[in-house]
């Protein structure tokens, strides 16, 4: 434990803040620390002390009910002093939203120290929960309101360093396409259970055909030069000897003869750092995207009403500094963040190193000297940028973009998945309105980990972040800009699934006018066995290819999956709690496996031969469990959760799933008997639509893997004329 002193001179006298605690902590661990405030002047009854964390925080929630439990907080001064306190969100303090607010019931004399101990051990508390994401300086804002009618004053902002914990998995990332016999970099990263960099002492051993051994440095990542000489798709494996969990398979790698064919590049275009409402410096942010997440491109998207003029200068400088054609493309950007009734969240991307800062408001900007530059309504935004070389992407964020307004020349992209939710409704709504937009995915994260963001304790997010794939002749800012503007991109839930969707020479995102709808060719190479490929015209699914249904031999394993969102919108609105239990009659459960959970806080909590209990949050995604049963002939399932309760005979299950759906809000439970052997990792096929009527249509595909990962193509936009 160390002691840090912070002194400040106030009009009434000096104030000292004493912080006692460890200077460096492990993510997700337990700790203890004390914040003490000592004043030269007395405080009257009604004075207040505030201790606040920034918006991304998933530190423990303070409690005083059980002194022997985790996250116990003790507030103490001299004997007999009385306080009351509460913990909640203070929007006016944004981005220091999470506030422990203490009010004095009695006066506090000058020279008497007030102490707040987090994880106080005096009555048995094991400690206070540390946030789950790494941060070089995790801050705590200590504020004083010296009288009930006084203004709040910040006294100090002590900070601690948060590092990763022990290794949980290795992740292998390779280019999606490489030339035969040409060297390429295999990226190896080591993650802890929360998705942070972790230190691994043992070497990582690659399987054939590369068969080499790699020592990962303390940074948690390394790039290793490799070559492949056999054309086709490859997936390379690696493991750490002596462990069962530290095994990994790379994303699919296509080996081609021609070194000049287009490459498939991956990036996260949407997140923010401490500039804005997030965590970590902007340099750490970009470095994480490039070095740890192994993305090829990124952009920094701070909420505009939080960005000061000096911070915008820093954003421009950092973006220019990290941009390097051929290695990593950084796009200058900003999130225009008006309330939904004025247009909602729109991501702005600029083609160069500099752009004028135009906000929706100065809500949290003290310097109002440039107030006249604000663009308060989406109509103002469209009018200002119309005719300029600016890209705009709409997304479901804190203030969901309002599709009532649309500027086709600017609004080129739409985000279907982020850490908020999987928001297919957003795409369907846009398609029903006739909008023609490219489909993207990102993290919209505030944890400073673009390209590999995790929801942690789910304090302000629900899901893992997504990725956007773009096919380019070269990795340059100009090439990326051009492809995004032409909508030549697709989205995934974060997995590097290879997805090709064409109509002859027409790429996804293109517009064509024809007298007959063309055939659409699809190529998929997954990171896990493929489950379904669905072909859509606009918002209607025309055909589903179910690879699991092709199984010739079924197992005694049953997957129970659930999916839903409480409402359309951000993480709070979308969150649906599925905590529950299932029970089996007429059979015994031999084993239970988690399926598609997003964080260690979710998952299986208790099992028996007849039951399974779990915790689960969905936000448009899937969660579930897989049951290995001794026999299905007499098996009956009882499923009990808040969103849905049902009973079903498992003996009725065949090769196709049985789905139970409910509306308002949309939610469903799917029961599926799994095959003895998993389906293929790749699929190629063709879809046609002979029943289309003249008019404008959008054709696209959705891919779902057996691990619940998904990919969405951008549509090919077809105008069908009468023959």
C-alpha cells in the first residue's frame, strides 16, 4: 500500500486528499483503498463529498448492507459523526458519471479527517472489485460541496494503473488472403479472461505445416513471419504445451497464386478514448487497435460535446502520427452526438489529417468562444457537409440515429453490431425506407480497446465488439476511403469470417439496373462450423440454407438457445435478462456446455443431473447451453426465465430446430438437436429470385456459425425494370 497526498487551496482554507492503496492492480481482482479528506475549515451539516469514476467504469458497486461481503464501503470520521450516502449516475458530471455522494448529517470540525474505505476488512469484506479493462491511469475524481448552496469543487484526481491478469486464451490472426510462397505476418496475442493483454511464460507451439515455437513478450502480442505454399483456404493451429484451454485456430487464410489480387482488410471504425467519455489515452487507443487487436484500420470517434479545442488538436495529431499507408490506416473522425429527436448519433469521417471541429452543442465544453460553429440539428449537419468529401455512418448508440432524416450522398454506412447490441432492426428499418447504405460493425467501446472490446461486468455495455471487412488493392487511406464511400464492405460480430457476395462482376454495395434479377454467388469461410446462410430481398428472407439440417446422424446433445432485446436502442434499452433454470424429466444430464455467452459474469452457475441454472443478458444476440443427455426418447424440458417459459418434449426434435417466439418485444427460444459431426467450415452457393417485381430492391446475405457468430453482407442494390 502507498499513500498519495493531494493539496489544494480553497477560498475558505486548504484541503488535503489522502489516497491509500496499491498503485497497480489486476483487472477484475479485489483490492482495498481509502480516500481521506482533511480540511482547515469546518463543514456544516448538509455539506457533501463526491467520489466519482468515469463513464466506462465497471468497478464494484458500493454497498453498506453486508460488511462481510464484497464491495463493502465504510464511511467514518470521529466517533458519533453521522452521514448518509447513495451511489448513482450524475449526468451533470459526465464523463465522471458514477458517483458516490456523501452528505453530512452532522457538522465536521476543521482538522477532522473524513475517511471512505472501499473493501473495508474490519468486519470481513474480502475487498472491492477492480474494473475489468486495462488502463494506464484509472482516475477517481474527489469533489467537495462545502455547503448545501455551494458549487462543487474538484479537490483531487488520484489514479492507479490497471494491468491484465493470468492468461486465458491465445488468439491467432492472419491476413485473410496471402500470396503463395510469400511471407506474411501471423499475429499471436495472449488474452486474460477479460480480453486484456496477458503475460505468458511458456512458448506457443504451432502445428503443421508451419511447426515452429514462439515466445510471446510481456506486451502480450507478437508478429511471426510465415509462408504457405498450397493454394486454397488454410486455418493454422497453435497450443501451449501442458494446457487444455490455451489452444487456438487462426482465421481462414486464402492462399492465391496472384500476389496483386485484392486483400481483405479488417478494422474497427468506432470507439473512443479518454478524449470523449472513454478510457485510456488516444495513443494507447490507436496502439491497441494496431498492435494488440491486429486491425488494419481504425478511427477515433469521441462524442463531439465533450471534445475541447486542445483535445481536437491532439486527436488530429495522434491520428496523423499513427497513420502509415501499408501498415495501419487511421481515419480522422468525430461522433456528432445530438439527441435522437434532433438526429441522433452520426459518425463523421474526414479524408485528411485536419478538419474543422463542428459540434452538436457545447453541453460539457466550458469554452464557448466558438459556440456559433455548433450544428445543433441533423439538417444543419447535412447542410454543412453536403458537397464535401465527408463520410457519415449512422449507428445505434447512446442517442440512436434517427432514420427520419437521410442525406444519401453523405450517409453511406450503417452500423449493425456494436458492444451496445446486435441491431438488425436498424438495417431492416433503413431498407424499408429505401435507403442504400453499406453495412458495418464496430465496438462503439469506451474501454480504450478498439478491435477487441469486451463488456466486462456489463456496467455500460452488453456484447463484444464487431469488425468491418473491406476489400482493397492496397492498404492506404485513399483506397479505404474510396471503398467505404462505395459501400464495398461487410460486417461481423468480431470474427474474421470470409464472405463473398457478388452478382457476376457486381460487388456488394453496388447499384445496378436490369430487366432480370441476376444470380447471386456466395462464398463463406468461417472461423467455426457454419450453421445457416440466409438470402434476403429487402427485409424478407427468401431462402435459408441450413447446414445442420443436412446431418445424417444425430447425437443426444441438445442446444437450448435464446435471443432477444428489450427494446430498440442502446445498451440500456436493448438489455434483456434471461437469468433462469431448465429442468429435464425422463433423462439425465451427463454434461453441460456454455454457448455464446459474452462475459465471465454470465454463464452456467449450477448444474445437477436434472437441472441447469444460469445468468444471461442478451441484446439482440444469442446465449444458451448445450445439454449432453443419456437418452432423448422420454426426455421433457422445462425452461423458466423472465422473458419466456415453456415446456417441450425433446424426443420430437429432428434435424431442424424448434423455435418458440414472442413479440412486444421480440424474443425467442430455439431447441436444436445437434449432429454427431459438425458441419463444414466453408460453403459456396448461388441464390436466385425469379419472383421479384419491378422496382428497387436490396439483396443481401446473413451468415450464422454454430458458435452464434454472425456476418452480414452489404446489399447489392438492384433496380428491376419491366422487360
